[in-house]
């Protein structure tokens, strides 16, 4: 079996992911659903052969030592792919994410226009959050693309692995891959501060070290873009603060309240007509009132502040879902399944 044929088929079918594991045929995730490819069941020899077609000797050695590895894979004329190869029950498996060759735009992704205004912020911290597979990396790529087209600045991206490839446009873009170009996000971020950046994209704020340096970078006049696996602005702020030991948390609250510019929380929900998925987006913009709530440890009140901040472009996840439902884009079932506050949403549904 040939990996090139499989990834080509995944691209042709507009799949977001290709899964390879022992005991079943290869599977595609299309519009959020797993679908089997009509081919033979894979045995351990098959998955080992497919993994060896993707990884080089050094990567294969790391996979065998650590049990998993993240990397990227590309085929000219076919596309780029984010690969997580892993061991399970003594055999190999792979999860392969399809990355389109064309860098997306904010309009093309169907994101709210306010995200363009947020992206034009000159300094501070902007976070894009959501569950796995919710399009965070794609939104960040679109934001970097906008800056690259409009601003003369130095953009550094730190990614694990590099997904979208950005060409130099008005900006100069340097992309560094964790594991290849640097050992860790925290090491790469420390180094980035000595590389005269204007904009730093941190693929993921995974640990205390990375979060701490990112806050400092945002505080010292840089624009920092990053992601977290959280749903909603309030939970995102809590997650950042909770990473730190109790004696540091008040200091971090003050620092975060100063540097945070916006939190964009998103999820991809199925369209009512079955033609794909559409982003539902919560937007929090750091107004003086919201900065005070963070400082004063009143995070639970942020939801209300977002609800009343509609004139400034703010929107809760539930309001975003209701708007999509009212436009006929998503079904009532999807609206109720994805709602955060079901009682609130039911008031708007007949």
C-alpha cells in the first residue's frame, strides 16, 4: 500500500484527517465524520510500511524510543500534512491532518469581520482557543496572512510542526519547527525575543515556561498570537492563571489583564445542508471593564460582559450559534447540541 495514493485520495475527498491503524481499512474524517476507505484491512506489516514511507531513520528511531512523534510531510502537487505517528499494542498507527497548500483568509473561512480589526492590534496577547480539530491553527494562519499582506514587520512563527507555509510579502516571515529548528516552545520563544520580532506566533502555550515568556513578550511591545485547548474566554483565563503556583497567581492576573487584547473561541459545527462545517465563534475584546474583572478575580462575570459588549463586536458562543441557526446555516438539533447555556438558547428557538 502506498502513502502517496492515500494522502492524494484524502485531498480529493476534502478530508480533514486520514487515520491508519491495525485491524481496519484506512479511515478519512470528512465533515467531522469518520468514513472507511474501501480497501483491505491493514495488518501490522502494512502500517509499519506506511510509517516508514513518511518518517526518516532519525524520526523512526525517536518513534520507537518515545512511542510517538509529531512531524510534517509534503508531496509536491498534492499537499502538506501534519503527521502524528504512534505505537499502539505493539504496532504502528498514524493520524495525518491535511493542510491546504493555499494559506486561508479570514473572509474565506467565514470568520466574523471583527477578527480583522483584532489582528491589526500592534501589541499584546491574542488567543485562539477551542477543542482539537476546531480550526485554531487555520484561523491563526489567516491572521498571520493578513498581517503579512498589510504590515511591514518581522513575523516569527514557532510551530510543532509547521503547517501552512507563508511567503515573504510586505512582512518578513520566519517559521521555526519545534523538534527540528529548536528543542521546545519555551527555548524557541526565548530566542525569538533576541531576533527583533514584531509579531510572534506560538503554536501552543503548553506549559508554565512558555506561558510566562509569552506574557513577558506581549508586555514588552510585541504582538503574540497563540492557542489553548479551552472553550470560552472565562475558562481560558482560568487555565492560564491555574498553571502558576498560588503565590504567583495574583501577579499573573495583573500581568494578563494588562497584555490580553482578545480571546477568540471557536468550534466547527455541521451545516444543515450537509455540505461541510462552519465556524461558531465567541469573541471577547479586552475592554477596561473586562481587564478589571480579570484583575479582581471576577472571571465568572466575563460571560455577562461579553453578552453586553455586542456594540464592540463581542459575541458569546451561544449568540454565534443562534445567529447561524436564524440564518438557516445550522439545524435546531446542532444548535441545541452545541449550546453552552441550554436554557438561554431555548428562549430563542421556537
